[in-house]
C-alpha cells in the first residue's frame, strides 16, 4: 500500500504532536490570542474503536477550524504511537505549531486601551520565527472583575518535574490566574507530557517565558506589582528577615494591587536571589499532626495558595 506511512509526516520542521482527548479538544477549542497554528488531526479508525460519536465531534470541530482530518486505519497505529512517544493517545493526535509563550522582561502598569482593561509587558528580543509563534503584542487583555480585583500572575522557577508543571497550569487555569511566567533556563521543557498533565489548560492560559527572573521581579515592582514568595513554614523565625505570614493571615491583596506569586522547587524552595526581592513571604499553615510531612507537593501548594488569593470573601 503506497499510502503506508514509513516515518512521521511533518508539515513544518517545528511541528509538535499533541495527543490525548483533553489536550486535542482544548487546542481545537482555544480562543486565546495568539494561539497555535493547527495543521492535521489524526483520528484512529482501526480495530476496537469504541467512541464513534466523539470521533465525529472532534472531526467536525477540526473542520470548523480549517484543520485537515486524517482518518488513520490500522496501518497508522505504529506511526501514531511514535508521534505520541509511545504514550497513550486515545486515538487522537493533533499536529500543531509550538505553544505561544511570549518572552518578557517585566510586567507594566495597569491601563485601559480602547475600552479594554489590561497591562503592558516589556518584550525580550525575538527572532522572526519566534515572533511568528509567540506574537508581538505587548498588551495583555484582562477580564473586567466585578469586585474590582487586580491581575494575579504566577512566576514559576526551578519547577523541573513535568507532571508538577502541568498540574500547576491546570490548577491556575481553573482558578482564574491571569498569566503564568516560567523561568526559561531551569524549568521543565514544554513537552507533550506537560501538556497532557495540564489536561488542556496550557491551551487557554496566557504564558510568558522569563530569561532573568530576578530582573523580571525588579522591573515589575517598579510598575506597581506586589510580589509574594511562597515559602515553607519555618521551625524557627529568622530575625534577619521580615516574618512570613500564613494563608490564613492573608487579607485581600488583589483588591489593592496587581500581584505576583513566586513558586520554587520542592527540594530547595525559592532561590534566595528571588526570595530576597519579595514584598511578602507566604506559607501554608499545616495541622502539625504529622512529624514526617512538613511540606506539600508544589502543584498542591500552588492550588492552595492561588485559592487564597482568588477566592477571598468580599
């Protein structure tokens, strides 16, 4: 059969293959700007296919977005497995351009442009190819908040585990975080593993990359952003630094200022050159019932901390 695929067919050299129902569906439904370019949707139609209705829904969604649909029979299964790196793909693989992640050096002041609320960002140098993927707009739209609350951005540094990074993206998108800035040099790469762990949330939340996290914090503070550092509960207070506060003591900072919450690695925590630049150190008060567990998985901690900011009673 001359249609038998001998190798993975790439539309462009930079193409990525998204796999799994939730990630593929989210990419097809995404309305973020800029968004990925979507090239081909592969739907496995070989033996033991069960959810024919879902196949039809995803095919219709793809065609609405102008995406070519390839109905792949049994002869495609080995190639589809290669596209997903041998991981479960549920019979759906979407070829797309890389995920847009605007490189920024700082967040700017809040403003209104053409009746749209938002804030400016300072953009790092991009090549033409990078700008084609990430876009070039330096204005980030935000949804008007009926309580008058300001934007809330996460800065992730040294999050090396792909599952944790994906879990944080999923939680942040669910709770309504405005954007997520990720350290470019010492964080997990945006592999399909991260995307699948995010359950498609990566397709909807605004993402930034940051080459110099310390400079990013300093520049953002100059524009009026208040910076919080997530820390572990201290056994003994350090008189050399201001006392941290717990999530229970946190008032409602977003009613007054746009805020950045910095999160570091599970093992070492936030690097000192970032932690020292925070306005406030914040920790989660545990029950103290366990002598063996003194901290949380970083993705779990991120969920509790984000909830503390975004769900304060009015």
